[in-house]
C-alpha cells in the first residue's frame, strides 16, 4: 500500500479547514502577499484534511535583500524555509496528523499552477528573470498534493474565487478534484 495515498488525489477537505484557509488567503491579500502553508489530517483517514497551518512567506524579505535574484515580490511569489515544512511533516507523522497538502494563494490571478510554481515545487529551475523560461524538475521533494487558491479584488473587499488541487503524475503536475465535506 502507498504510504502517502493523498499524492494520488481524491482528497476530502473539511468545510472548516477550507474556511480557515480562505481567511488566511484573504489576510494575505490584504497584506499584499501570497499566503502559504499546509493542510493535515488524521492518519486513520488518509484522504481527509481537517486542519490548516500557515508558513511564513519569505518572498518579501528575499526581494528586499536582492531584487535582482528575487525579482518576484511577495504578491506574486511565495518562499519559505524548507526545514519548516519538513519539521511539520515529521511532527505530523509522529502525532498521527500527517501533512498532506502544501497550499499557496494567487492574488488577482487564477488558481492555475504557474510555470514558476511547477518548476520550484518539482525541484526544477525557476526563471532567472521576469518572463524567463522555467524548467520542471524530477518531482516534488515532499509526498504532498498542492493546492492553489485564487483571491480577487471585489467590490466589498477581496474574496476567494476558486481553489485547484494538483498532484505530480508521470513527470508533470495535473489538476485533480477534491471534495469539501
């Protein structure tokens, strides 16, 4: 049996977790940065995600330190310490609530996984400059699915327009479905 069945899709995310994630994504929009974090759930229900945690988006700090190397701002990019996620993955396994999904938001854009997202998440090569080519890698470093949440400006404030879940299959990311329960 596959030790991380959630990487094949078919996930169920509780309504409470989706609402929590949406609040975090909207807060990121207000702060003018992509929100990022992870979803976890019980080992006994491997396709269920019932909790959400935030990971600090370091893109703003990176861009301020070196705007040439890190030409994307936090509004269009997310970055985090890999060890933060790896610690959460290890803690989740130990505590019976494995991390199953890495999420991030897109501001005023669709929930489509960008070329940069796909390159970075697959261990490939991100573009060296704005508009540059991205190269896919061999696959994600972590046994996770990937959720992108679109947050748009609205007449009454920002709102979540859509979510899309992606899995790595046969050398590329594919969109897949999930259910809110």
